C-alpha cells in the first residue's frame, strides 16, 4: 500500500467484512435453535447435528472449489459461467484457486496489497451466504431426511449452484445484469429464491412426514415442541440479517475514479458498485421488517410462528430493491408479499401434499420471487448496475421481464431442478429418506441410542433406589 489513504481504505474494508461475518454467524445459530424448537423431542439431536455439520462441510468444499468457481470459471466461458475479476481490480484469476498464496496468510503486493488483506474476509462473507442457503433447506426437510443425504445436498447448493447464481446475477458485470438488467441488491433471488426452490425440489421427492396428512388429505399441524426456542432463533436470524445486509455492500470505494470522473468521489456501494449508504439500508431493513410483522400478525390472526416468519419474509421480499426504495415503499412491498406467500404455502401444501416443516419455501422462495417481480415494476428504468454494460456506453436497466426471467432462473433453473435431480438419484440409491420404523421411533433413539438408553437406565435405577430407601 503506497499511501495512507489507500492503507486506511484497505484496512477499514478488511475489518468491515470481518465484522459482517461475525454478525452473519448468528444467522446459523438462529437456524439451529429455530429448527430444534420446531422439531419434535424425539428428533432434536438429529436436527441439531444435521444443520451444525453444514459448517465444516460447506466451509471446506467452498475453500477448495466454491470460490474458484465464482471467479475462475470466467476464463473458461467468458462472461457466462464465472464472475469477471476485473471490476475488483484483478486480471489474474489464480488468486481464487485453493493453492494461491492469497488463499492463506500472506502480505502480497499484488493489487497494491489490497487482496492480501481482503480475500479471506470477502471469501468468508460469501461462505456465510453459502451456510444460509443450506440452512434454509435444512429446516424444510427436518424429521425424515438422512443426515448424509442432506449434507450432500448442502454441498451442492452451498458450494456449487448458489455461487454460480452469484456470478450470474450478483456481480457488477454478471451476464444477467448485462443482458437482463437484473437487480437484486440484497439477495431476494440470489440467496432466498434459489434456496426456496432448492428446498421444494427436495421436498417433492422426499415426501411428507408420517401423520402430516389425514386420510382425506387434510394437512395436520405438527406443532413446534418448544415455541420459545423458535422465537429466540428467529430473533437471532433477524440480528444476523443486519450483517447479511451490510456484507452485501462494499464499504468504501472511489466511485469517481471508477466512473472516469475528474477527482475522487468516495462512497459505500451495493454489490453492483453503485453508490448507496448504510443509512438507506437501515431505514429500509427496519421498515420492511415492520411491514412484514404487521401483515403477518393480521393474516395469521396472531399466530406467533407465522408472525415472526412473516417479518423475515417481508425483509426478503423487499431486499431486491432495498438499495433504491423509499422506506415507505419497502414497508408496503413487505406487507403486500406476506398474504401472497402465506396463501401460496397453504395452497401448495393442500394441493400437492408438500410437507414444508417450517414454511421455508414460502418465507424464502415465494417471498424472494414476489420481491423480484414487484421490484421489476417499481424500479423500472433504473440502472441495474453502474458497471454493467450491454453495449458500449449503455447501462442495462431494470425491467419487469428482466426481473421475471431472473426469478425463474434463480428459483427453477438453479434451485428446483438440481435439487430434484440429486434427490431422485439419492432416493433411487436408498440414501434419501430414513426407514419408516425409525421415523416413528424417532431419529434420536435410532442414531444416538446409547445416550438415550443410558438415560432411561439411569432414571430406572434412581427410581429403584428411591423406593428401596422408602423415599417414594
């Protein structure tokens, strides 16, 4: 780093992303608590460990090939598969490979020392998005999926399909931005629609839990065994979502130099390198959360589970355009989306016998798609990115058809389709669903039987001793 301003910018950016990673870790803590609370007692340990092991499996695979796919595949099919490193100031893609010196402890001078400071924390921010995508799927399939099958699916979405959609639609010069005018600043589609579509693809093959549907097809409520744990888990997800939003920004960038202006103009930018402020997203995050909570309370008639979930779904629906919306617009987008995805969840459940245990397809998938469609109309004509150009001197603009095409790609092409294919293969191999007898008895008794049998033996021994002593 040649000057003090450059050094301060680099170190500030490094610390900024490190802090976002810490906040986003709370999302995963929240998902673990939320899913354990939503499961029945006989499946608590299995549910917890199924989601916990996402951390090492997706982290290791994302290190070895996820980050490489995001950048390095650009050279294979220019502008189509991978992301162009040029907007980030690099032309040599080897720094994204797992054997690169910049994928470890180094103070390289490459890029004026910038990427030797940034690469690890920027990689980690994207990694936490990968965990989130996998955890969204995790909640939908609790109490009947084999752990190994879920871990395979988690790696598929966490280290492969979602990072491709990030290269396509969440990069300053991704082909969806250039060609479609796609805009998804805070990942309505890039994380949530793809994860919701992926979860639906798995559920179609996996089938419902035993007892979920009555003989006449009427769905039964399988209530959370611990609603307090669900509540705390969702509030932790809200908290971690702050880090998620902030990680979708670049904290300080000389936009003037990038745009060829005379002199410097430093600003926070969104993921597309378009100027924004953290003040703007603070307004819009809280207003969309509030719009979702209020409407969720109304449509569910005060049901706590759907009220909290609708707050999350409201934020997700508004996220595509929350860098450009007015706060009141963000509130209304969230409020409009809630009754739509709430109704869709009930209709799909009744019609197709889809057992989504936590409403993940609705809250993430349908809400994300709805948000993309609404943003296509509300932001019609705005630049999709300051950087992306579909022709020399022409900046791609947001449109209803571009957002609709993007929603289809995210939910179906990169979400539903690969999940359905991999799930069908796992099912054919007998690896997807647990046996019926184990599902009835409970996964914890089956997989952690020693611990639970010992607990029963200890209780019996204590009762016998108490009787011998005349205490009972």
